[in-house]
């Protein structure tokens, strides 16, 4: 998958973020049980809370993770890839920009693209966010170990370099 992404020039623009995801960003971030979560997503989370996870990082990833809207995109891989990647990266970057300053741990965004769907031939995307904490293992151990999907880790300082006019 990483070879496929190499052919795409990322273009991060606010207008590429679907309205429901913009509403999530507008609702902001909050801290719940030591976890940094998107407030609107936490309000709709139906799990049993942080106790069902081994640490705050995986709880954050579960609460903050969502599949990216793609029903309006073409199914053909070349066109779909660029549009889905840009939409997902744009959401991740806008959400990272909305993280309040002064938080004890930085928040990282993760964008993954993989083939799925009913026939496993439709490119789909997932975006999540979690903290980077010195006392806990990272959410993703070996970034190079993902052969069946393209996985990108985005830090707040990466965001400025991804925006296009």
C-alpha cells in the first residue's frame, strides 16, 4: 500500500472535511478519566469506559476513531485514493490544530487506508487520535510492519507542512 501512496501528493484543505467531521472538531477536545478525547465522539461512545482497556492510549484510540465518509466518492481506485486520502488527512490535521495548548501529552493522529467492503476490493479509510505518553508504549509499535494497509502517524508539528492553498 505504501507504494500506492507514493504516487499521491497530499493536499490538506479545510473544505475537504465533511460537515459531520467539522462538527466534531467544533465541539472540541476534553479530558475524560485521564484520556484526551474529542468531546462529541466521547458523548456518543457506547463502550464501558477506560476500564476495558489496558491503558489510556487505547481508550483514546477507540473513542476518537472513526471510518471516513466515502459513500460520495467514486469506486475506481485511482480517483478514490487521492480524494479519500486528502479528506482523511484534512480531518486529522484540522482536529490536531484544535487540540488546546498546554495539554500534558501531545496528541497524534493516525490515518489508515486499506481495502475492505463486502468484496474486500473497496478502498476505505479510518482516522483516530491518541496521546503520546512517555510512560506508555505507543499506539502503533512498528509503523513499517503494516503491509496490508497504508498507515500514517501525524504529529501537531507536521500539520503546517501539509496544508495547501
